[in-house]
C-alpha cells in the first residue's frame, strides 16, 4: 500500500501518518511544497522512534510523482467525492492520496480522477476529519479488503493469558 500526502502542512499529522505507515508496512509519499522541514522536531516526535523504519519518498510536485510512479492506481480522498470509501475496491499496490489540511486536493486533480475519488461519511456540517485520522480510516479499509496481508492478527497479553 501507498499513502500520498499532497502538500501536507502540519508536521504532527505527517508524523502520525508516518507511524501508521510503519505499523502497516505502507510507503509514504510526500508531494512538495511541504509546510515544514522534513527533519522538524515536531514531526519526529509524532513519529516517535519509528521514523527511521519508514519508507518515505519526496516529490517536487504532482507531475514528478506521476513520472516516478507510472500507471499508479490513485484513490483520492476528498469530502467532495460522490463515492464512499467502502465502495471502492482497493488493489494491494494502490495509492491513497490525501490533500493538505487547509484546502484538500485541488479540484482540477479531482475531476481527472473522478472515478477513484472517495469520501468518508460524516454527520452534520463538520468540514473534515483530522488528516491522520482520515488516512487511518481509508488505509485500514484498503488493508482489510486485501486480507491484512502479512499483518499480525493476534495479540498476546504481557502478564496474563487469554482464556482458552
């Protein structure tokens, strides 16, 4: 799986998303300009000690991303989509793209990818979810559809045992 952040602005969100990517063996793609420096302390703190385990690729713009990922199947998460994220069928190597916190993905890109735009349903007039929460929601649905491939499916207690 691949997470693509289009011009992310808040380092803590990117750090949290990076940690989720490590926990799910997902690549993180960052499309510049970024609203922070890649080595900023707040981003590292949010990623904790996981950031060095993250596969992160930085692109100078969306065209650079497309050139370096030819044939990428891109699903764009947006509050403007007509299709709910659970209605899409995600491939194991697909790209889940999310826009910057203040403006989302530009509409000129959304109309080019209309068939693969997805939304997370929300109650009332709320504008959007926090970016790192939205990434988790859509990513875990894509992983579920692909059988949580190679992921740990059972947990162990540290001091006690589960009843048999």
